[in-house]
């Protein structure tokens, strides 16, 4: 089963903090299939080599110091308990006093970057509107919970989840064959039986979901879905379910059937920001140049930020003078991707961040902001 590491606010604070020493950011796509872990390890090893060359080259570190900084990557490469439980992507951050690695449901382009700040922009889809959904596949014979993103869906383990109805209800006939008791017979008896079964499932799901508000899709034959809806305490149920016997559905089929149901819900906040941005374009409520956006984001005035993840604007931003330098005037050493920096400031100060293509943002801009004031 894949493992997904939560990015806490404390971790994000550490990632966003300016540092004197070099910061290493490594991103790579990974496979949820355990047989492919050798390829994932090889890719991380190659990216480790790139980071080592950058540390000993442009950064001017001594080879022993560079090796010491990258020692956590070596430990990760040798940790056989880590690799069978990957998600869609792996992000690693190293600096003096920082050693963080996240298995996340987001596939990344492979890259290793060494600079004065961590590169956090690839994480933006996970920070707000992260696109996670769940599918509970229920039948008399089997119960499975799937966690999905736009990339796919994977079955996850839930502690104390009943395996099937017969085991959950402990029903046995006289001859030892499992069979329903008489009070469970007939339409009303069967409904009562399934209600009891589904409430057991609900009790197992409560601690797993905790305070989550991600959409949950019910997969099952049509007459069972309303019974599950009556039994569950989870409020974020998607109105439409997946019809059919889910025992026959693979994880890929679960995703292909669920994604059209949840994608409009997951994307609704982003589309609303795009609509509001278009309506306010050209007014004082919108900033569309990087210098204005950086100053506003640093001061906590950005309500929502739209960023094209494929576009970088290299330059520097002075937090004391609010001066932004880009293009040919920006120094080669010490430059950052300013769109990622603006996103970092926005996130740290409670603003919303959404990925958007330049085609979606008015005038083809790589970044735009709705301002609080």
C-alpha cells in the first residue's frame, strides 16, 4: 500500500525560512507498484549525484562536507522498509538542521536544485485544493477503501475495517456454513442487516478520516448505496455513486469511474477564483506583475494566488526594501524562482494558492493575485 506523508505547518515553516547555507531540493516521480522501486532508487541516486556536483561546483563546498549534507539521501536509498510504500512522487529537502522527505500523491518532473531557499512550487497543488478523494467499495463479500488523486487511485488499509458482512455479523448456520439468521430475511430484514454492517464500516472509518473534508464516493450495487448513505456519519459524500459490483473493479477502473464525479467538486474553488480574477481584471483588486505580487504577498495582502507551475521568473526580492530585480539585471548567484517565492509568502500568511495554466490567466500571465486590500 502507498504511504503518504503529511506536510505539517511546522515543516512548511522550516521550508519557507530563508537560510545562510545551501538548501537542497530533490523531486522525482515514483511508482505505487512495489516491483518498480529499483528504478525509483536509481533515479534518486542520479539526482543525488546532480546535487553533489552542484554543491562541490557552484556552491564551493568541500567534498566531505557535501557528502555529509547528502548522507540522509544515502540512508534513504538503503532503507528497504521505505521503498515498497511509495506514492506518486517523492520530495526531499536537506539543509543544515533540516532533513525532510515526503511521499505524496503528486507526480513530479525529476529535478535537483541547490540554492539559498528550498524550491516549494511543485508542492503547491498539495497545499490548497489538493485534489484528494476517497471511494468506499462495499458489497456483501468485500469492503475496500481507495484513496485517489487526478493521477490514479490506490487501496488503503483501515484499522478494524470489517472484511465482509458475514465475518462482521458473525453468522453461521447449523452445519457450520455461514448463513443469515431468520431475522435478517425479507427486504426489511436485509436492509436492517446491511445497516448494521455499514455502521461497523462507519465506525472503522471515523478515526481514519478524522477531520478530513475530502469527497467520498460510494461504489456498490444501486440498492446498497442509499443504505450506506443512511448509515454513514461522513458528511462529504458525493451525490452520485458508482453502480455495479465493486468486487470486479480494479483500482484503475475505480479511478476512471470516480474522477469524473469528483473533479468538478475539487476544482470548484479554483474555478471560482479564476472567475473572480477575470471579473476584477484591470482593477486595483488584482495584481499581475511579479514585483507588486511579491510585495503584497510578503505583507499578507494576497487573498488568492494563481500560478503557472511550468513558468519560472528568476530574480531577487529584498524583504527590507521590497525591491524586485528580474531578467538580465538579476545576479546569477542568489536568484530564486520568484513565482515560487510569492507562493511561499502567500501560503505562510494564510492566502490560497491554485495552479493554473497561462492560457487560463488573463493576458497569458504566469502569475496573478486577488488582493485583500
